[in-house]
C-alpha cells in the first residue's frame, strides 16, 4: 500500500562534484551516501568492533559492579541490560530506513525501541488486567500498581462557557481548558500528523473521525467525556486546526526549499561550517504526497484501511493509559 509520490529527478550515478550542487525545490537531493560521507567521514565509517566493545563493557559493569539488594532491582537491571544489548545490535546491524538525519544510527535505535515496545505488549497481553496491574507492572514502576483517580476524570462536569460566580474570571472553564497541558499536546500532535500525511483532506478526516470515536467510547473511557465546545471549538476548530496549519506550513516550507549538501570539508569559513552542522538536523530531501484516494476502489480501500489503523493505534494508547498509567503523568497518549 504505497503512497503516490511526485517523483523527483533520478540520478543513477552521482559524483562528489555533482552531489554538492543545489537540488531544485521539491526534488530529492542526489546520492545521500556520497554527500554525507563528505560531511564527516568518521561518522559514516563502520564501527562494529567499537560498538561491540562498548556493549560488552556495559554488560560487564551491569553484571559485576552494579549493586542490587532486591529481586525487583535485579529484575529491572536485567531488563535494562537486555535493552542496551539489543539496541546496540540494532544500531550496528539493522538496515537504514527512509529517515537519514541527523544520522541513520539514531533511527535504527528508534526502530529497535519500537520492536522492544511491541515485544512488551505481546508479553503483557498474556495476563489478565488485574494480574498485570497488581503483579507485573509494579516491577517496572511502583506507581503503575493502582489505577489513578485521574483516569476516571470527566471534562463534562460543568459545560458552561460563562461562569458569572467567578469574579474577574467569567470564562473560567474555557480558560482552564485552553491552558491545560493537553491543549498544547494536541497542537504538537497534529503538527506531527500534518507533516506525516501532508494532505489537508486526510488530516480533516482523521480529526473528525477522532471526535466521533471520543463520543462513541465515553462509556468505556471517562476521559473522553467532554463538553460540546471542547469537542468542536477547542479540538476540531481549535488546537487540531492550529496544529494542522503549522504542520502544512512546515510541509510547504520544506517542499520549496533549496537543498545544498556541500561537504563540510569544502566549506572554508567557520560560519559556513556551523551552518552545515545545523543543517544536518534538517530533512535530507522532501517529497510531496498525492494520495489519490478516489482514483480507484482499490486505492480508496487502501487509504481507508490506513486511516482505521491510525485510529486503532491511538485508541490503543488511551486504553493502556486508562488501565495502567496515570493520565496527567504520561503525556504521550495525549498527542492526538
């Protein structure tokens, strides 16, 4: 299920001289490997033996020099050692993905973290909720053993827009909602989604579909109970829209940006070298998406399946938060 992309110019073979030239706006810069080797040679050479040595050093320290007095501490130390060794393997052996900046190793580690999270979900799925909450989760974090009271909080206890009994603060409910941390989390989340999908229609469908899901699942997730103005004014036409506008502006900015990946060794002045280092944290290239959802029935079904899976993934975060994690202490599931 691929996304139709506006194909940039293709370059079968690119020399270092050609690689340093400016790419046209909206085109992919040619031959990432050649250009990035010019950036800093040491970072793009194989370091398998060095990575192996560092992983073994950590393992020796963790096994023989770290003190643990309880079985829970030993359990946590063991899991930490497993994670470090596994992520070290991922950093050295996983193939590079589409994301290359600031360095492919970073994204190999991120992919390794996603694999570890998937394995943990498979593990926790084998327990019933009470056993997982009372016996398994406290071994990772003692605060996870009790369902927080915040998980039963509703945002629809007082839906008045105007509260005249509050002197000097007649819009108390609205002001409290705007300055809630979840408002900022919504803006940031929808900024990321706009960059991910790069299409106004897809973003609007997801935004409205999510509000429908919140209304439909209020009987299971009390946090989904919100006032009408919270659903429509603050979410759909408020923080969601603000995030989408900022995100689509970001998409437009990078789509029309000129990309110059001249090697740092070829830059003579200090200011230019510093600017090249900072550019290493920006996208290597940019591609605009054309979803063409109505081009064929098959394509329509593919796009709809993607939207459903996106909603299911977000719901999964909220259900896990509801059963195991404090609502205000964990912000990740609020980025929706």
